[in-house]
C-alpha cells in the first residue's frame, strides 16, 4: 500500500493490561512512521491509559469502562471517529464488539487459532496463526506486516514530560548515586518473589553503595514492607506513592531494574533500562522484556509455567530464584551499561 492509499483513520483496540499496551506501542510507532498523515486513535481502559498520554504516535485516546456497561457510549464515540481500519489486539469478546461496532470497513484481528471468546467472528480479516508462546511484540507487528507498512526499528516513544521529570526529582530526592529500581508487585500473587532473597539482594547492593528503590502500586505496600523489614539496610520505599507516568522517569534514571513479570517490567525495558526479570508461573517466551531477554531468570518447578493466579506449593518456582542468581544477572546488566563500578 502506497502512502497515497493509506487509511485516513486507524483505530487500535487494546484495553489493557499495562504491559500489553506498552508492547503494542511499537506498532503505533510503525504506523506513524509509514503513514505520517494518518490519524491514530486507541481505545483503552483507564488503568493503562497513562501509557498513551503525550505519545507522539497517538492522536486520540478513547477510554472505556472496564465493565460491559461502558460499551454503548464507547461504540458511539468509535463511530463518531469513523475509522477506516480497526486493529483488534485484545482478541476477546469485548474487543471484538468494539471493533465491529466501530463500523470500520477493514477490521483486522488475531487468527481464530489465537483468539478467544469467538473474537474472530467480529473481524473480517486476520493475521496468520502463530505459536502460543510467540513474543507479543512480534505478534503485534504482524498487523503492520499485513497492512504492508515498511519495516522500522522497534521503538516505544515512551518519554516523560519536563514536568514529570521534575516530579521524579522530588521523589528521588533522598537517592544519591546509582540505584536499582525494584518493582516488587505483580497482578498475580503467583508471580511474586519471596521476601528473604529479595532483602538479601537489597543488602548486598547496599554494601556496594547502590540504593534499592522499591516501587509498586498501593496494593504492593505490604510486599515492600516485608522486604524492607527483612533487610538490614534501608531501601527507599516509594510503593503506593508513584503514578504510572512517574515510573517512566524513575526507570529512565535507574542503573538497572529488577522484579517479576509485570507491567512495570515492560515500562523499564521500553525506556531502555536493563531489566533483570523473574519468571515462575508465566513464560518469558511470550513476555520477556524487549531487548533484555538475556537477563531473564526462570525458577524451576514441575508445574511451570502454570499460568495460575493461585499456588498450593508456596511459589516453589519463585523460591528457586536465589539471591546469588539475581546478583549475577544484575552484574551482567550493569556491565552492559558501563556501570561496572557498582559491581563487587
């Protein structure tokens, strides 16, 4: 498709989760690079919407209520936008209804082998089928390939504003020198690392002169407190005190990031900060942070990856990730960025 044949308006349908929205940003960037005059709208739930604020590839953010009650007003807004093409990246019933309800002439979704809840029924084109554990960025990029867009380097376009950087300055006022941004929480309990080895890493880094900054949502405060209580040193605990947009600037300034499979993990990778990621219940084949797959650590257990939100064996897979293994990966990540002075 030549630029003169490019659609005037494209709708991206991806409500969440945060990590998925971050990993779909390169698709928006590629559309913008290939069709600079196209208007791009994205419909998303409020929890993930901050990832799209101030983004250079997104012209319009259309938020949707998490429940199905939000669909009627959403469909009215989507029809008013009038997309020529809808890209359904969510592959669920609700996203299928949104794509179909937008009345876009071209409605592109996942192949029926990879979709759920009869999502394929609502779209009139599909990308090809892929293996279950295909990396999500690659899966999303298949939409750009089908559209005939030129190849482009992966870029996320995720940067803080000047005001947000000043906010981060205030949050990190007590932090001097290099620091590790330790995102402690995750959406599933099964993804969480255990407090004892986490505290050991915090202490060992403190011995090297590197501060640990604990990050997380309000629901992660107890997890951070458990780690801080077990530690002999004094990490800086910012859990419950930061917004999603704050995380962009914090990760931007961190020497390295650390934590379990989660949205913040992908935010850190998107700004180019080396990420030591910890996997147990889920598989890094699908969800490893982009460009830092080599720093992944997997815990072993006969039942993993289980993709379960609950565990009857006290997260044995995560328990298998020792402090020594994490410190070794941190050294590897710091060496890659020239921060070798922080290593022992």
